[in-house]
C-alpha cells in the first residue's frame, strides 16, 4: 500500500512540475485570465497607514450579505446583464471583514444596539442608544451613569466637522446612535418620554448637538418630531411635540440653515454654515417613489462639500434606512432599488475623496430573513420566477421551476412576514397562488413567506464590512461589530 501511495504522489508531483514549466491548458479561458488580472490587482494593494483626515461610515440598514446579493443581481440585470457578474461600488473596496451583529441581550439584533456598537465602540442592549448594557431599557434615571461617548462627541472633540445623513427619520435608531443618549429608541420626541424623565428626547438632543457644534450638517426625514402638535409643516402635516417647542425655529434662530425640499436643498450654502434638512414628516420616500426630495447620493455629495471646508477634516455617517423598511414589508422590489441608491452614494463618497486621507467603511447593521431558493438558471430575474437551467447553454430557459405543488416560485422569498398565504377567511393554512412573472416583478409585490408575521423580522447572521483608505486593512476576518468604531478612531488619531 505504501508503494502505491508513493507512486501516486510522485506522479502528481511530476504532473505539477510539467504544468509549472509549460502553459496550463486553461490559460486562454476567459475565467482564468480574469482571475489572473484580479490576482495582480490584489497583489498590488498596500496598506495605508497615514492618519485619516476624514472618516465616512456608510450603513445600509438591513443590507446583509443576502440583501446585498439581491441588489447586485438587480442592478446588473437592469443594465442588461445576467446580474451575478455585476460589481457594486463597495464590492470593489480592497479590504473585507464579517461583523457579528448580536446585541448583548439579543441573538437577533435591533438597530439601536447595532448602531450604538458602530458609533461608540461598545456593544449594548437592544433598543437603547448611546448607553452601555448596565441600563435597563426605558429607565431614564440610569442614562447618566450608563452614558458612553458617541461619534459626534468624539470626532468633534478632535476638531472635525460632523455630518449625519439618513433616508429614515434623523431621530431613528441608527442615525440617532451617532449623537444621542436615550433609554429607549422610541423617545424621538418629548411626547414619548415617561413621566419624570429628565433626559431630553432625541430630537431635542440633535438640535442641541448642532448648537454646540457637534453636528454641522444633518439631512433626512423626521420633521414631525421637531414641531409642536399644533403646528403644521410645509406639507400640511402636524408635529408630535407636546412641550410647545418648535425645534426648527430654535435652530434657525441659532444660525442653522433649514431646508425641506429639492429647491431649498439646492439653494443651501455649503460653506460651513450648519445645515438642517428635514425632507419628510416621517421617513423619506423610497427611491422608487422619490419626488421633491434629494437622493441619498445627492445628500452625500452636499454633505462632503460642506464638511470639506474644515481643514481638520470630518466624520460623516450615512444611512440608507429604507432598505430595512422595505425588507420588513417583504417588498423586495423596493429593497433593491434603495440598495442601488445606496451603492450610488458609496460611489459618490469615493469619487469626492482621496484614499490617502479618507477612511471609508461600508457595512450593514444586520440582515433580514431573506432567502434564495431552487436551482435558478443564469439570468433568472431576482425579483421574478426561478427559471430552469439550460444544460446546453448559459442563459436560463424560459420555463419556470415548479415546486411540489406544481406551481412556480420566485427566486427570492422570506422566512417570515406578511406574505404568508391566507384563505378567504384569513386562515393561515391557505394554498399558494399560481404566480405569474408579471405579478412577481410588480413594484408592489410582496414576496411569499413561510411564517405569518405582521412585519418581517431581522436575522442574526454576520454582515459584510467593506473598507478602503487609512488603516482599512485592519478590517479582516470575523470581528465584533463594535470594532468598526475603534478602527475609525484609530485611523483619525494615528500619529
């Protein structure tokens, strides 16, 4: 037996040597040459260890590896390709890690806890903002003792300008974690505070941070939390505050520029004068429905231009908040359109900055219960039906795969959510409809789901972190999510 093994090993080594000396038979294969070119590019990457003048954190809320995959295919298919060969802007970044997203008391995380991890360097409980895990959610009396420094406080103390952008409400969990301290993420205005709570609400904290020079530009939604309930905004919608405070007027009186739509946004001075943009009463519109308000890429461009006026540099946090909301609705068609808008914002941030002095980190706070199913042929519409593989070609056949019930199914679905099948009597034990491609790719289509829920949920798996610029090489392997903050702070303070 030993002699047989030795003979086989000798033969393998001889074959390897022959291939090492002569050209491999696959050397002209397109996949082979493309991989060789990619190898050369990766071999040329060198770590940048200069101090980062600027730090940009881009978070697509709910954009885990699966959701990102759906966006990649959608974007590529919209460009007329199969989709899977497509590369999104952040997927070109040279450094990559996986982040563990759990909260200290939650295997499946909440955005307040994950946002706090990335903006403070400390993992904490679900539902709390800018405080450590010693606080019991909802207990205002514990906020002072549990308070930890957040990104707005840390980077403004370095002399840097600070920007906060979100397509969600600016008082929502992820953007709020950059500047606020709250016992509950729902304390967006004073009407939600428990009786006797001495800690200001999140909207009030944001305006205070702008007045104190800790935030220089803030763009997003959430106008209602800054206005009294007896005051209507520019769109005729009422405020939520019960303390009579008009925080928008307070900001304007302090010299902050206020913008509320496309026109006022374009007219804003980007000369370092603080800017407050509130474009909707609640969240900003989905990208698929956007009218009268700037895109995420346009807000990113404006913020960078405004923040670049500071010689000490800036910190900018950008959230594509509505990727998360569309996932909760089980509406993948809107998920991927907001995902593409996020990739456009990444590209814009990269275009307007220099790798030598700007650290850019692109990630997500968590993933959703999205899943991809069946054996889809190449080019199956990521929003549509799973089509059969062509054994004699590349492109999928124009024939859907069928489940055991004899009906077609979509390429993507959700483990839980509102897409569960109901009978006419609203009983959960219904049967799947005979879905058509036209129905499946409709903008308002809700993917089929297994477990009935009023809203699809987050999931707990790791999310990707893409990075480039100073000290981006430190992001590698599988890491705790709070490491993101430590690398941003290290890069900005390196000697």
